[in-house]
C-alpha cells in the first residue's frame, strides 16, 4: 500500500504542478493577449484620428476650392482701379451697339471702404435715345460683370414723338462702381 500511496502522491504532485504550470501559462498568455488587444485598440484609435484628420483636410480643400471660386467671382465683379478705366470704352461700345447717343461718362471721387461696402468710385453717366434702345442698353449695362450702386436715375423727355419720329429721352445716372 505504501507504493500505491507514493504513486498517488507523485500523481497529485505532477497534476498540481501541471495545473499550476497551465495556470501560469494561462496568466502569461492572458497578459500577452491583453497587451495585443490594447495595442490593437491604440492602432484603431490612431487610424480613427488619422481618418478624422484626412476628412478635415479634404473638407478644407473643398472649402478652399469654393473660396477660390468666390474669390475669382469677386475679382471679376470688383475690378481693380486700373481695370475700371476701361469701363468708359465698354459703355461707349454698348451705346453704339444699341443705337443710343450722346454718352457722357465721368468718374467722380474715390470713396474709401465703409462698413460692409468696399471702396468705390462715384460716377456720372448721361445718355440719350429712344425708349427701346435705352431699355436694351440699360439691360446690357446691368449684365456687365461689375458691381454698381445706382444712387439716382433721372429720365426726361427731350423731344416729343411725332408721326415721323419717336420720342427721345435723356437718362442721367449718379452711382458708384465698387473696387477690390
């Protein structure tokens, strides 16, 4: 019996040793697995941060493209001081195109920016013509790629209509053209 007892004790010691060794290995592997899970979470968080940064960069690039479009529109709508000099020749070309006469255009003073308004040149414009020609000319004037502020428009009939001719009107416009 003594031999049997020794074998059982040896088996118990071996079993306990294997159980303890398995427990230690399990703890070691759990720590290693937890480290790997933590690293994976850190990588996932880093990827999410990088994705958010890339999304923000793309958003900023889209906003930059929109801003460039608005900036070019603004540059087209608001001429520089050197570009506004050609306005008189453009108005004269429209006058000859739409058969209106006596175009007189003069720049006034340079107005500094005020509040939401950019700087501007005041101008005085006088033109004569028949009603249809003047309406067509004013429509073309409105389509010019500039930003105008018309402060005063005065229309007077300079000659009455007869059986041979239609009435001639005179238009006087006081306004401003905005500059960048």
